[in-house]
C-alpha cells in the first residue's frame, strides 16, 4: 500500500500523528487500543518500511482457540508505533490512542493470503497467524497452538 492513503486521510497541521518517512527498521510489533467511534485494537507489524495495519474489533487473542476478525487498513509510518494521544474531532480516526502491547516479531511465513509470525510482546507471546478471507481486506487473527 505505501503511505499515500494514510497521508490523504490526515491534516498534519491539526493532528499530532506522525507523518512518517517510510524508512526500514526492525520488526516492530505493536497493538494500540483506539477509542474512536467504536473501541477497537490496531494490530501493526513493521514490513516493507511501513507498519502494515489491521483493525481488530475485540480484545486480541491471548490463548489458542480464540479467533478475531482483523480488517486490513491503510499502512502507517513506522514512527506510529510510538504514538499515543488524542486525534482531534473532525480528523480521520478521532479519539484516544494508547499502546496496549508492544515488542518485536519474527516472521515465519508470508504470502498474499497468510502471515505466520512469533510475537514477543508483553501481553502477547507465541506464534500467531493472519489468514485472509478470499478476495477481501478481512483477515482472521489467532494464536497457534
């Protein structure tokens, strides 16, 4: 995706969200609790110089057997992994953002419709999967056994 879609949705003179440069770094993993129109959790994995991002409507799974919908959204800049604060009313995603979990991940498998990775966070630890529903931005997010 790149950051073009992210930049189009924001007015950086009104929001403190980072603009970002798209520079490569480490394999950052972060989940941000986002109280916008509806409370949800934003799963972000650093890949290809950006944070690939999914909105997860329910609390992320900490145990195997629990599956969550994860809707892929626009890529975010790597710097967004440290963002906490309030996005002003009238701006895309208005509401409070706080870091719920953060750490690193190890990518085990990657193709167009499936990601397998080990999360090394404070709350989530272990092997996780994202599997895409056919032809959509909807994915299934779950912890492997």
